[in-house]
């Protein structure tokens, strides 16, 4: 590090960095402003690690773009640049938090199925499979009975006796009970719903 650099103005240090790739001028500028920029950034983000990262990003950017930029007032340039980086940080954080919250909601929705809901869904599948075991007429009578039709209405609609309707319903319940025996308590509840 060149001790003479400490007496140079900020603008002259920037000129040395831009025109001569002067690393000691860059180090002097860094030492001169790092603490001020860090304190300012920390007051805005309230996180030491983030504040340090933002200030480091600013100085990396200055070095990488040293041949492309022309700065008239170094101090105002540094502070306006760090303000832009802070705004950019908050934009990224807002977007990250938004997507994280949406993911969290979706994750909660997908994992909020209780054992009861899983059992009910499984029972529904087994119930529908059990219906396919019934003879067609028996299945038709049973489904109509689950839809709330009386035995008399079913008998009239299908042109069969009420006694035959009762027999079909009894048979359907027996077959379904056997098929759903491990879920019988839930099966009765589900059959009453349908």
C-alpha cells in the first residue's frame, strides 16, 4: 500500500483505479469507506452479514467496472450505489419470502390430510370397487336407495316389487360389508352419505 494514497482525494483515487488498475488506490478507497458504508447499510438492513455482503458487492462491482465508469463525486456515488444495492436486496428478499410463503401454504395443504381423511379417501375407493362386485340390477337398486329414493319409488321406477328392492339392498349391504370389513365402521358412515 502506498502511504501517499492516504492524502489523495477520493476522485483522484478513482482515477488511479480506472486508468492504472492501481490496487493500492483501490485498497485505500476501500479502507476509507468500508466502515461508513457498512454502518449505513447495517442501519437499513439490521443484519451484519447482509450489510457486509452488500458493501463487498459494491466494491467488487467498482473494481470490475473500473474501466467503464466515470464518477464525478465519489462519496455520493458510493452512497447512492449502496442504496441501490439495499433496494435490490429487499426486492430479492420480498420475492424469496413471497415464493417461500406460497410454497409453505402448498406444503401445509398437501400435508394437512389427517389420518381420517386418508382413511375416508381409501374407503371411498374400496366402496366404489365393492359396488362393481354387485350384479347390475342389485347395484342399480342400491345406488338409487343411497340417493334417497324410497323402496316404493325404486320398485315403481324399475318395475319390480318392493320385496325385491329390499332383497337387493340386503344383498348389496352384505357384499359391501364383507368387502369393507376392515373399514366397516367407516363404511357404514360412508354408505349413509351416498
